[in-house]
């Protein structure tokens, strides 16, 4: 089995204990299974609910859920396909994992951009074909990156069967993934760094807005708890937990690896819970604005924080 952290952390031979690798792998597979199930549920509920399909925020949420569904499901096939000794199929799984990983990061950045537009706009704005343009970015940019690397596959073999020798034993573990560390750090970590920096700035901006609203409504005893839940939900949507990779790069840090595997494999599950918690009654949905152009008052900004 393979721990989820290998997607962003380069694990060298004899750098990780076999028993720790096994525990991290079980955690990863349980988390990926839950996220796959609940991401599929989020997608299905979006398809079946006509009112939800009219909301831009819900469309962005379900796109992120779709990217995470593809990521988690393909990741769980990685080791099994590697054991089949079919290089073409292994390359396909590795490419799928890489594409879905970059797509997930891109949709997290889109979540942040959409939230920022809802909160920071001054005048009513309308963006023609808004969701279509977001989809082209969310699915198209990762396709361009992965497609460029795949076009060089015959010369450099960036994707394929990757083997790791575990310490304290003679065991080796094979899985389908990026075989060149330079690509892992040069592409993946660079991509994550840009998205993480942008999303962190947006999260701080939103948190400041929440703090201002809290000062206005200081008499509400339950406001602090609600605000804390809101910030945690936004951290999940914006992928803040992926930033743990910066604490574990370059050496084996087991606490960071455990936190990374637990929090990031369960992201699809957490997003499903968030969408259920922020779902509004039918009466409110019928009056909800169906485009990005809305009133720029403080009340609307408050609603945007709670329902994005």
C-alpha cells in the first residue's frame, strides 16, 4: 500500500520505516475511500437537485468534488496497476493522478477567487459565461501542463512504475506515479505554492471580514462558534491543509506525514459535510441570486461568507 503523502513528498529509498509506511497507507486508503464515496454523493445530489444547479457557488463546489473523486479513486488503483507489470496502463494511472491533483488545486484557487469576487466587488458586475470560463480554467490549465509532460514521455519517461525500498526491512513498494523528482518538485510543489499563497491571502481577507461582522453582532453568544466553523469550512474548501507539505519536504517528519494523510484524504468528505451544513431552505433558494452580480451591501457579504 502507498501513503497519500507521496503525491507531494519525495520519499527516497530507506528514508521511511516499513511499519510507519503501512500505517500511513491504511489511513490513506480509508480516507480516500470515504472521500470517494462522499464526493460521488455530492456529484449525484448536484445532478438531481435542480435548485442547486442554478447556483454558481454550488457548481464550483461540485467541480472540486469531481476533481477530488478522480484523484482519490485513481490513487487507490495505483499500487494494484503497478503490480500488473503493464507499463502503458501504469502510465495512464499516473497521468490521471497527476491531472486530477492539479485540477483539484486549480479548483481550490477558483473557490478562493470566487469568494474574493463576492466579498470585494464594489459595483454590480456580470461576467458572461462565467461558469464556462471557470471550467475552461479548472480543467484546461491542468490538461495543458500534464499534456506537455506527456508529449515528452517517449524521451524522458516522466510517468510510470516507481519503486521505494523501505528501511528496517528488505521490502520494496511499487506504485504508478511521477518517476522524476525534478518534475515532482518543479511542477507540483511550484503549483501548490502559488495556489496556497493566493488562497491564504483570500482566507486572511475573509477572516478579517468575519471579525468585523462579529464586532457588529457582539451580543450573539453563538456567533464565535459559528464563525470558527465557517473559517474551518473555508480552510477545507481552499485546501489549507495541503500546506503541511512545506513542513515535511526534505526529510521524514512522521507527525506531519500523519496530519497530511488524515486531513487531505478526507477533504472530499469534509467538503460534502460543508455543503450540507450551508444548504439553505427551498424558500431562500428560490430568491437566491443566480449570477455573480448582486447587491454589494454588508448583508450580502455576510451571506456570501456563509453560503460560499
